[in-house]
C-alpha cells in the first residue's frame, strides 16, 4: 500500500501545525468547528481572532493608512484589519511551532472526511515533483492563469499565476510564512489579507491558484499552488467539496468552497 494512504494522524500532526481563527464572541462557530474537527480526530489550536474597535484598527502601528486610501479611496474596515492581524498572528504561531507546514482555517468551514489524506497526498505529490512551493489555497478557485499540476483524490492541484482571493483555508510552507511576516512588517497593512497576499505574490510571486513565482525575477522553480474545488462538477455528479462554507459572510475574506471549477 502506498505510504500516503497509511499515514497516521500523529504523523500528520507532527508535520502540519493546524490552527482555527475564531472570535471570542463567536462561541457558536467554535462549537460547530470543534464538532467537525473532532469527527476527523484532528489535533488543532484555537487562535483568538483580533477584533479591534474602529479607532484601534486605524491606530495600529502596522496599518498603512496612506497606501490603503490610495488603493481603495477609504480606510480599511475594522474587520479587514482585524482579519489581517489575526492571520499574521497565526503565521507567527506557526513559525514558533517548528512544524514544516501550517494549516490556517477560519471558523466557518466544513471538512471532508478525507481532508487529512488529501493534504498529505498533496504534499507528497509536490515532493515527488521536487517543486519548491509557497502556499496552497484550499478553498477558492481561480479559473484564469493556471495550469494543472496533478490530481489528488479527484481534486485538481493547479499551478497558479494569479492568487485566488479569500483566506478561509491556507496551507503554508514555513519559509514562505516567515518571508510574508517580514514583508508585512516592512510595508504595513494596506489591504484585506487576501488582496495583500495576492499583491505580495504578484510582486515576487506570480501568484497562486496556487503556485507562485519568487520575488525579484520570475523563477518557475518557485511557485505556489492552488487546490481547486470541483464546484461545477459537484453539482452534476454529487461529489463533496473538501472545504466549504457552513455560512456565508459577505466580505473580502469570506469562506468559499474547496477551490472552484
């Protein structure tokens, strides 16, 4: 039997540091997420989401107010800044963990029972192809500027040249997380996290439907990946999405499905 099919949950948890971002006030979401993750027997850490007041949000030393207003014609909303700070905090915790990979999820997802195998086999696929990658977006598809990199249990892994928006489920590689943290501390926060991540990837990265090119010149050996959902196919053949929303929030960083068709 192939090694990836016999992987133990302990082996997964030693390799992938898993966090769920959850606001202290969102107890109902925490209960629902706990039940979902308990069903697949996944060890995870709750990261208390940052929910600043409007005044605290714009006063945060990382907030680049001038650039945000130049790009959007307005200040970022407190939720956009709080979401960004929460993801940044999760990346810092991932870096401290010592794990080679970090899975960061928001708290309105549901999981396929095979999700641990899917992630593990995706990592094995990337390892076999000897590709140096940055991150994988597990919940949002980007239909343009992408190329198939392989199949994992009926899902398509795409090499992406345009990072999909939304940050509901991201699998990070350790070195890339450190680089992003350092970059944000240098330039500040000037966009919602998904928009700014796309901007970062496009600058040194041509970004993700998940494979991204490195900064300072395009290097096709350095890419980020996107595992797309089979949303359109799922409607016709009854297949199940890996990550999908349990509720809909109409904002820049809402959960969508495990990729898109």
